[in-house]
C-alpha cells in the first residue's frame, strides 16, 4: 500500500512541479496569468516532496524494500531544495516568478532522476 502510494506520488511530484514551474515562468512574462492560485499550487507541489520523503522513510524503516543510495540522495536533495528556494523568496521578490519557475523545473528533474534509481 505505502509502496504504491510512493510510486504514484512520484509521478504527482514530477507533473505538479513541472506544471507550476512552467506556470511561474509564464507569470513572469505575462501578468494576466499571475494569481494566488499559482502560489497555492506551488505549495501543494512542493509539499508533495515532503510527503514523498516521509513515505520513503517509512518504506525503508519497514525493511520491505531495497533502497538505491542515489534514489535517497535525489529525494533528500529535492527536499532540501524546497527549503533553499523558500529561503530566497524575500531576497529575490522582484524575480520570484523566475525563482519558483526555475525551482519547479529543477525539482521536476530531481524527481525524475530519483525515479531512475528506484527499485
């Protein structure tokens, strides 16, 4: 059950972060696509990474699965990246759409790399 949820959640992380990344980049260019919904969707997409980390730790602690070291590495790097992006939000406020756009696409890439090393 947890394994299936972790696998489905991985695809959610990839698609959601890719979508909000592109949306944020579009919002940088076109004011008419800027809305509060972008920030809510970004929080959901990035929050899903935390859920994935918790599910992965649960799976590993139960000992039912073999974990590739790179899978865990990319997962934890993605988790740390969310914190780094968030920490720069005030310094880069005039460019926040670029920060979250590039950050969302970077997180999507980390999730895809992590999936490459899953068992």
